[in-house]
């Protein structure tokens, strides 16, 4: 059904304008030939526009008299003639007046065109045959009607073609002219054989090849000099190039000159207006163009008819890959089609050495109450970390099994085959995929491990469709009793340059590899873990261990067998709130050595090459370094940043101190605490370019901090329209970082362009973004992995402008941060000055109050008398100015 607004517009647009002030009857429209739908194969159909008034006159109102069950109305021919007499040319049936007059029957069929198939809201059937065909359409059996009800509308139903008489348009002449006809006379050969030789046995014998009479002679083609072929037609192409000449000239502007011109509109007098209003040519012109203008206005409302589609297409092609393009381009996406349970991606990590390989951890999309309710069902579902390759977006290359859902995991910086993850139940899980390293390295990811190789397009890769994904069991899990009690929200490897003891004191690393971990959990604790045995193995302990040895499956390596179910944290830190017995709940942490891990890829490659060369893997002999002497490291920064569930950012120290009363080790008080975010902090990350710049994201805002500046953040954004859920720094541009929102959009901040709002917002998916992880594949190609709440991993290519920094971008951002530090210092100084001024003002007020109380009775009376005299003086001056008293009277007034 057409909207009421369109019907009102069409009826309003058909009203006759009034010209001048005189009344006159409107002339009839010129009777033109009615327009039918012969070009669409329906010559008996005539489109009609019936206004609301006409529908009420003939009782054919939409949704009242005409419904979906009966979308037509039979109107008597006499009623239409009566409408012609009453409304004349204003009648909506006037365009088909000729058809109505020639119609043989008494009732005409008017059908409601709901879908505007013929461009308007109604159409008239102008023949009795068409009327009977419409009213007496063949009935469909009930079984077929029931079958049609179950068929969706979007399924295509085959309709056999209807044969029609062929109408010649001259194409047979073109076919006859272009067809090839034989010009030469055909030669007929007749080969005969005696009837007696039919079916006779065949005998083969040798013949002399040199005998021309009996031997085979080859007839070779040769040119005939007496025959010449004339060339009747020849195609020749020519290209005319105009002569171009570039010239330039410079004209002198001797002196500037200001000029102005005033235009006056041409106005008609009242007599001219009446003359033009009563003119018949103008009236005929308006009547003839009224319908065309209405159709044009309707078309303009539906679509923009003046847009150049080819031009827009050319702009899109030219902007693809352009240096001015700032949008992320979809490169590939990964979804686990084999596990159709409702899963979300919780963490993402690119493989440090194998380019094109990415690992993701997935977890069930359930709340705590739902997990308790479906706990039995969840035990039957595997908790996995999936390894995806660019060569196969459907089948995972590896699947790491864990006892429960993984919410964070990290590759070991010293050996990428060692992986540590944190579970929802508070356990830490360790995997060793060294036995499968060759398998994943041979995956066709579009190139070798060299950064100079660019990834091939997806259609050029050949996935191994017959290869099934390999399930890898974990090597060890931590003790449930001595570890975290709730979900582990963040995990980090400590650098291979240092290690800590139970008190948090820093020493040189005895093994030269990453051997310690730090985790934070929702149980308000931060734990440090050591993967090495707590004591060096003596011969007696080795014999005892062999006696107590429990057989392990063959597919599980024994790298961390000494930790399985007995692994305890080295030290545990609680962030106390001070005045109360409650503790802060940490969600994310950032150590001072985190920025070094961004630049450790070359070191990882060297270590992996050394292991391949035949050297023993150091993780298979962790007891080797325990006998070395511990060497303390002086002047080592043991402070780190922590984001809390309440939206706070804490700067604290992991080094413990002894309680003077009990002598026990206890956590130091936080150095600073700022509650900037209005929601849980999910990102605390150091800049890859500045080791003292930290990005924190939580709730609806983002903040940038500088280590050592305790007065507040350098940058604090306003509240976003949607809650932030993930974020990450750019790996190549110091002023760019990416933030994911709960509505599926990603905000790209460029501090060199804007500091108060995102430079760009782009939609990635329809649900919440859960994790963001960029990766540099080569100097010319960078990718960013974006995971969503529905378990899909989107790989997007970062454009040139967001991946290649400007010449002085590092120094410009450094200058910006220094300027913000100076601004904070100035604000802090002004606060101190204002507080000092406020104190001085309060002291002055107290002094004046004390003076008021110390005055005597005589002083108070003298002050009151002086106030009264000043009031009399003011009253005298006012009366003199108004003329109520004169000077003499003033003297007497003063004497009084």
C-alpha cells in the first residue's frame, strides 16, 4: 500500500493553481491517447492514479474497501460518466476517458497495484477478456496452496516460457549478409567396385616404392599462377594524436581595484500578472507538464538519478591501496566451523617466528550462574587454543587442549614452542609444541620466514584439506589449592635478563632464558611463578623420582612434568586499599620490561636456529642453572602499573618489605592510585617507542600516562558513545593506537591529527570486539587481528597512512608528551597557589571576626553615630537636587 504522504502529495500536486484574483472555470485537458502497458506485454492494462477523494467517491479506499484478499473493485460505467459531469477534467478517470467510452460492458475492473508494478497505485483493465481472465483465474488445488504456504518467498519458482509469434525486425537480413556461402562449385567423385570383390579375403604384399604406377603418390599443394584472389575488404586502424604544446606566462597585477554591482529583480505589475494568469498557453503548459513533474519528483524521492555510477566506481578503484586511504581492508577471517557451540575469542597472539600463523583462545559465552548450571555439559566440551594459518581459513592447524577455558596466554620470548595460559578456574597451563614445530613451519603461509616475502592472495594458496587438526595435550597445570581462586585475567613472561626471589629482590638470570611468569586474577592477587624445580636434583632425589615415576602418555612431552599438579607460586602480592580490609581487584598489569618484548623477534629467531643446529633445548635441562650463584642487580625498577576492576590505575612495587612487628613479608603500599576510568580496565600497555608512556583503556574513556608523573594522566578522553572493550598501540607509528567498542566499531586515534576525538571510526562486525592484536609482516605489509564476541577472527590489512610514520613523528610525539607534562606541573602549581590564597583569605576572615568581638561599647556607639550622620548628609543632598528645599532652609535644617 502506498504511504499516505505520497497519496497526499499526488493529490495536492494535482490541484489547479489560482492566477490573479478573478474566478474562471478551468479548461478541459486535451484528450490524448491513453497510455497502456503494451511494452510490458499487457495492452489491456491502463495505469491510474486515484487520489483519496476519488477513492471515497467510488468506495475503493485502500485497507478498507480494498484488501489483500480482494484487491479490486468493479465500478459502474454510469458512475464514471457522472464523475465526468461533476468534476470534468479534474476526474482521475479523465486520462482513460476514451477507453471507458469504447468499453462494451457495464462495469469496469479497477485493480489496486500494491507493489507499484506499473508505476502508480491503481490500474484499469480496458477489455472484457482481460477482466474475465483476472476474475476467473484458474483455481489452485488445496494441496498446492498448502504447499505454496510452506515455500519461502525468496525461493525461485520456475515458470515455463510462453510461445509468442515471431516479429521480424530485420535481423534475418543481417544474418544472411554475415553468413558464409559457398562460391565454388562442388566436385563429385564416384568410387565403384566389382560386386564379386565384396567380402573377398584381403592379402597384403610388398610393392616397390619407386614404381610410380603402383606406389602411393602424395599430392602436395602448390600455388597456381593462373589464379589470383582479389582482396575485397581490409580492416585498417589509425590513431590521430593531437600536437600538444605547454606554455606559461606571468601577468603583472598593477594595482587592486574594488568593484561592486547591484542587480535588481524584474517585477511584473498587477496588470501583467493578471494577463499572464488568464493566458490560455500558460494554462495549457501547466496542465500538460503537471504529470511529468509529479513523476520526476517521485523519482527524485526514490533515488538520486544524477549520480554517476561509473565515476564512483573509478574513484573506488583508484583509492584502493592509495597512500591517502585510512580505512582498514578485510584480508581474511577465521571461524571454527567444527565446534558449533557458542564460543567467544578471549585472547589472540601471532606466532613470533612463523609469519601467517596466529593462535586464538576461545571460551563459552556464559555467565557465572550459567556456568554453574551447565557445569556437567561444559566438561564434555573441549577447551582449546586454535592455531590458524592464512593458507586454510576453515581447518585449524593445531589445537591445544586445556582443563578449562583459557582467558589469556603468551608465547615464551625465549622459545616460541613453549606456551603458558591462564584458565577461568585459576590454574596455569603449560604446553610444549616442539614435536609439532616442523609441521607448522611447513604450512604454506605464502612464503618462508623471511620478512621480505609478501603474502600471496588467498586464492593462490593450496590448503591441505585432507589433513586433520592435531590435538595437543598440556604438559603441566598448576596446583588448584595454592594458585589463584578465580579467573586469570592477564599473564606475562619476565625478561630473560633477570629473575626474582620470594621477597621480590632482582638478580641476574642464571639460565639465560625466560623462566618466570607473572599473573593477575580476579581473586585480588598478583602471583609470580618459576617453571624451574625449586631444588637442584641430587642422585638420591633422581633415584627416588624414578621409583615414584608415573607413566605419562606418549604424546605428552616431559618438559614440565615436575610442575604438574604441584606447581606453586613463588610469591604472592595483594593490593590493599589501606583503610579497609578489602583489596583491589587487578585485571591487567604492565611491567617495565614489556616494551623490550616488541623488539625480541631477531633474538627468538637466533635461538630457534641454534636449537635446530643440534644444540640441546635449554628448557629440557632447567636444573642446569640452579647451581650458579645469584648476583643482585642494583638500580633496577621494580615498580609496575596495574589496572583494576573498579576503573583505577595503580602504580606499585612488587618488592616485599618485612613487618616490623611480626617479621613477615608484606606488600608495600601503592605509590599512586588514580580512578580515571568509569569501568573495568582491560588494557594497560606500554608504548613500543617510549618505555615510560602507558596506555590504559576502560569503561567509556581512554588515558595516557607517563611513568614518574603522579599528578594525573597526560591525556584523558571524553566519554565515548559506546563502551570500550579492547585496545592496542600501533607497532610502527608512535602516535596511533586502536580501540575496539562494544557495538563492533574500531576507533583509530592519531594524536598528530586529533587529541580530543578519534581520527577515524570503522565498523568491523555486528557484535562486541573482544581483542585487538596488530602484527608487522614486512616493511610494506601490516595486519591487525580483531576478534569478536561471536568467535570470529577478522584479519585486516593496515593502510599506508596508518603503518608508515612521518619523518619526525617520534620527536613530535616526544615533544607533545613533554608539553603535557609541563602543563600538568603548571596546573599543580596553580592548585597549590590557590590553596595558599584560600588559606590566607580564611585567616583574614577569622581575624576580622575576632576584631569585631573585641570592640568596646563606646566604639560601637561612635560608629553607629557616624553612619547616621552620613545618612543625613545623603538625604540633604538628594532633597536639594530634587528642589524640595532651598539653601536657607538647608541651614535651618542643619541647625535642627
